[in-house]
């Protein structure tokens, strides 16, 4: 450890210098940028950078430097205080708005309506702005009308609207309307629903009085989304806290508009299948990591590549893409991220660019099949036979169209990554054993930095950690001096140091993991009523029993709780934005644009719009709710527009929703999982770092997907 003089560039008298030389300053080690003062012949007129400076002028410069440094610290403190103040104001205002309104009951009266038997019911809301939600169940065709009449049978102005019924025997359809009445609803007013359907139609009707500001709800949703991304992009707070704060602000806005959902509804917004999948696989991976398999696999991968980093990156990207095509990309990243981090620690390179490349190709590979990405699962499971003249989309048909497109665009994405990484230095000047020691030094230093000076016990532990760091530094220097062996000898030493630690636990873990993966493949069989989340959780419980885990706390520490909380908050945020109408507004604008185009070029324009809107939107909002919202939009477009085929728009939606996930760090679930696991190992993948690679790849892959769709379905008319 250097002395205090060394830290500021002053000569230490213990090193043999005379007392009068103690004023000598080496400014080159500081951030002020001046050269050292070493002129012993003129102690009262020192030279700085070979320029004679008066002592008063030198002291003035030092005072300005010190003052600037203190002002910089003061500025950082004030910026931190302002940030805290603004966020606390946003939180307090949201809490106040949320607490003022009652929860909206999740109970909608059910009525049976037919052409001879209309439904009539009172309205208890005394407002002039009403939101009408009608859920139609059962098969019916024809029209239905909603209106409000007073006691004299006069229709209230602005209360009447009609909607089309179209044989919803296999599903339900929800109609939403926002009514601005000429006056507030009175106690003697009644609502009526009539229909031209000859068969009885079951309708669940919910009438809610809302604020007059509800007409701006899409703007509020967009501002909330911008606010959340501002916090994440500039890393003002952790991304999990950003999602939590954003979701609560969105709930507060819903409350102000008198649309506050109940706690049961909010909890129901969370996609528990995804959360259970992550939770179960994190437990399995955590137990598997105790066997030493990840370190062993990392050394083997390094040995296969013979130390050539780009060969290693190529193999990992191909592996991630191929496995994600048949196994969901979240599970692929959960298994691949620990191996990659251990491998990079072994060879001493930055794991971030390799992890980003893996995630990007995992999302690209997951696009190829119906089970590779959650949006694809939603698309295939949808009832496409509701569109006139169309049939449902099966696994084979979907995979055939998507797989060919992915094979076409994947090489271009790989070349783009090679170009983006052209200035990344993957060379490692240290031998592997020295790189491993340096990695240990970083871990011990990080651990010591987390300890405060709160007591003698903490200080004693901190001193021991600092001594450990000094011992490792000496060991690294000794290893560097004695490192004269060949590359083969270094790898052999690494293989000896990174052997399998518990073969019995490894065997049990691999058996359970193999069973889980097999169940992932066959879970779509109609006789198996288990989704991916249940399979992962049951596999985790099975492994805990087989492995005879006594200390459960050690296993639970392996779970990335911040990532799970982020997903839960993100699901609530996106559903709240959907309640504010943001996603449906995007779909409506897409429909209007397509219908405004002449029929001769409508198919090409529809493919381009659906593809690019899906890609851009999925980069900034979660692609699962966006896909669910766009499916009825595509059905409506194909029903309204004559001779507009359905299949090309479905492929455009699938390409856009999946490839768009590469655009930002929170665009796809696999991105967040990778960042969370990396953060657990001390590797930080920021929003901006991921954006620099992911967004260009997203643009290029979407561009080539557009070329592929236009050639196949406009030029060749494959559909």
C-alpha cells in the first residue's frame, strides 16, 4: 500500500529525500494535468512544465483546483438530493391519488339478450363521462346496440353506439366505448341493449363513470412510459425500482380517472407462468452451479476454441440460436449465462459483449419456431378461424415460414455484430492462472468496499479482506514472473483447478434437468395439462428432494430476486398502460393507416406497417401484451379489407414482436434475465451498453425480414 504522499504525488522523506524537498508535487498523477515540480535550485520559484511560476500564483492555482474539486462534489450531492426530492414527490402524489379513490369492483352483471328480449338495467354512476365494457359470450351474428334513456323514453345525447357480432362461439369478444354524454346520468335513467341476433347472446356489461380527463389517457400512458425509460436509460435508480415506481404511477393515474383496479385484478396482471419458469430454473441452475460444472464447461469451451475468442463467440451464438429455436430463449439464457461468465473469468476477458451477442442470437433463434418465444406461443394458440375463409395456424406451418426467414437474416446479423465489435479488445495479456487471480482480487475488493466503518468488528473484517487482497496481488506478481509455460500447459493447469466437485449431485441434477427439458418439448400434447412454469417448479422441487438439500437458504441466495420483482412490476406496468389505451391506440392507428392505402398496394403496406410497428413497439413495451393486443387488430383488418390475406400479416407480427425484443434491454424477457444473472456475478450490463448493439441488430434483422416477407408474399404470393 502506498503512502499518503504517493497518492497525491509528494516525495516521502522516508524514501531518502531531504526535508526541503517535501514541497515537491507530482501533478501528473492527479486529474489537474500539470507536470511535476522538481527544481531544487529554486525552491521559492518552482517550475511547472518548464515555466517559472510565482509562489502566490501557484497557490492560487492550487486553490482553484481544490475549489473546483469541492464544487464538483457539492454538485453531485445536490444532484442526488434533487433526484431524491423529485422521485419522492412523484411517489407521494401517486400514493395520495391512489388512496383517494375506491377500488373498482371486478363484478360485471350478466344479461341474456336476443332480438325479442332486450336487456334493461339501471346506471348507478352520476357522471357525464362513461366507460362501457361489454363482454360477449356465445355464438351470435348480427348487430347490437347500447343506449341510455330517461324516464320518458328519450335517448340521452351521446349515449348510443352499435357494434357487430360475429359468431364468437369459440371465444369471447370485448367491446369498449368511451361515451361523453350531454348531461350527467340521473337516477331515473336506464341503459338498454338490443340486438338483431335471433339467438340469445350472453353479455357481461360494466358501466363506469370516469373523469373528464380520460380522453387524454393515451397521452398519460405515453408520458409514464417515457418517465420509466428516462430513469432506466440514465440509470438514476435501479431498473427494478424504476419499473416499480412506474407501475405505481400508472395505477395512480387509473385511480384519478376513477378506473382504479382491485388488488385481485392487479395481482392477476402478473404473468405467473413466466415468473414460475424463472423461479424454478433459477433453483435448478443454482444447485447445478454447486457441482462445478459451469467452470468445467468453461475450460472445455476455451480448450475447443484454442484461445481464439471469435471462434468461441461464434460457437456460443450458434448454440444459443439453435437451442432457443426448440427450447424457450429464457431457459436457454438461464443455462448459458453462468457458463459464459465463468469462461470469461477463466480467460480474463470482458463477458459483456459475449453475453449481449448470445442474447441477441437467442432472440433471433427463438423467432424460428412456435415454442421459441412467448409471442409465437400466443400467435399459434389464437383462433384464426374467426377470420372469414381462414383456418388455424399449426406448428408445422408456422415453423416453416419463420425458420426460412431466420436462416436468411441470421448471417447478416452475425456480420453486423462482427462490425460493431471491431474495436473491442478481446486479447488477454495475462496467462489464464494470472487472470483468475486478478478476478479473485476484484471480488475481494468489492466485498471489502461493501463493509462500512460502523464498528470495530467490521473494521477488523475489512482489514483481513484488505490483507487478502495484498496477498493475492503478491501471488499474481509471482505467477506472472513464473508463467513461462506453453498454452497447452496453462489449459492443463486450468483443467486441474476446475474439476467437477460433486459427481453424485451432478448426476442427479442432469437427470432432473433432462426430464424438465423433455417436458418442455412435449408439454403441448393435449393430454398434458402443465405449462412451462409448473414444469420448472416441479423440477426444482424434485431436485431439492433428490439432492437432499439441508441448507435451503444457500439455494435461495442463488435466485435473482431482483429480476423476478422486475418482471412482476413490468407486467403490472404494461397492463396498466393497456388499461389506459396505449396499446389499443397503436393498433387502431395501424388499422387506419392500412385501410387508407389503395387496394393494389395494401398487402405490401400492411406487411411493412405491421412488421415495423411491432418491432419498434416491442423494443419499448413488453412484447407479450403487445402481441395479445395486435391479434384482434389483424383479425379485424383481414375481415374488413377484401382480398387481404391473413397469413402474411401473422408472420409480420411474429417477426416484429420477436426481433423487436433485441432493441432494448427490457424489450425481451431473455435480456432482463441475462442482465440480472450477470449483475449477481458483479458484471453490469447497462441499458445504454445493450442498446449500442441490440438496437442496430434489431433494425437490420427487421429490414431483412421485411425483404423476405415482401418477396415471398407480394412477389411470389406464397400464401
